[in-house]
């Protein structure tokens, strides 16, 4: 995975990231020697978000199948939350 330092980014701008994306799907931006950010193509980011939402849906379905949910009104739910605080 390509790494672009913050100083390279400051000096070269977006072209430093674009050059890295030509070689790999992600570019890491390093700040003060620490890998801090990941930059990727917008299409790939959208796919990651789609996968993330799919996983959340699978987890919610598993919770429902296992009975780990409450069936209540909004008022009852708010009362339950208030009591926990």
C-alpha cells in the first residue's frame, strides 16, 4: 500500500494521492510518522459502505432470530432509556 506523507501532500497536493491510486487501490497518509488516514476511490468507498450496511442488517437479523430485541412503544422505550440513566 502506498504511503504519502503529510509534507508530500502539502507540497504536491492531490496529485500525490492520485499518483498513489494509480499503483494501488488505497493510499495511506502519514502524519508525523504515523499512518493516520486512508484515501480511496469514491466507487470503492461506496462499496465499503454498502458492505458495512449489509453486515449491520445481518447482525440485526441475527439479533431478532435470537430474541435479542424489545417490542415496545416509543413512550415505553423512552421511559426505559430514562430509567437506565
